[in-house]
């Protein structure tokens, strides 16, 4: 079944129609994301993220263009964080985390009900954690959160292959290549032997 960013084409269409109808009645996107999620058994945040992704591809996917059918549905372009704003956002999230909150809960409190801000904070923190965890660790250290900083650095080191690990991986790959070559040669030899036996049997039958 054809899918659009993980949803079936039929459900993507259903979501668009649901949002269209709700907006025509003056409902907010926040309300509609929650209502659709409750109706379909999906998390509100998941519905919101899907909708934003769908609208982002509205000009490049003919199926989405057809679904929108000239409607005015859209989302505002999300402004990128500056370097200073990124550091400040990380500090705020770490400050809330230091009180025993999860990252999700910390972001929810900082956004204060603003879905757009919550999405921006969530994406920025996740992307930074994935691509530049040392940045978060450094800020945590500056804030005196040594345990948080150490945990982030340890996590980063576990994901970073050491020279020994890379060497072992290369040796394993080389061994695999040698075995594959050996098996290929053995299969070729067996096929040749089978052909020889077939020819020998054929000659015996002709006698």
C-alpha cells in the first residue's frame, strides 16, 4: 500500500480532511492534533510532527498537492535557532532536568503550551544530542552539572568506535571476503564436477 512519510495515503488524506474541516470551524491546530490523535489512537505530538512534515512536502509531492486541492492549509516556516539561542535553550532544558524532570517534561514546561516552540526546542535538543553531544556536555559542566556532563561524554564515547574497534571490524570484513571467495570457488568446482558427471552418464547411456 502506498505510503506518505509513514502514513498510508488514505490516512494522510483523512488527516488533511480532518484539519480542513476543523479549521473551517475555527478550531486551532493544537486542538485538532489532540482530537485526531484521540480518535485514531496516535499521540498528539506524533500527529503534529506528521502534519508539519506533510506540509513541508506540499510543493514536491503530487499526492499531497492533490489532497490539499487548493486549500489554504499551511504551516509557518520554523525559524532556525541562532548559536546563542541554541546554548540558551540547552541551558534552560538542563536546568529543568536538574530538578529531576525528563527532557520531554522539561521542554513541555519551557514551551508553556506553545506547540511551535515545543517542536523547535525538541528538534534542536535532539539534533544537538545526536550531532554534537560534546556541546551539551560542555554547557552542563559550566552549570556545575558534572554528572550530566560525564554521562553525555560516556554516551558519546560508547558510540564512537575506537581504533581497535575499527581494526577488528576491518579484519572481520576481510575474513568475510575471504570466506565468500572460498565458497564461490568451491561452488564453481562443484558445478564443474556435476557437469562432468552428467557428461559421463550421458556417454555411458550411449554405449
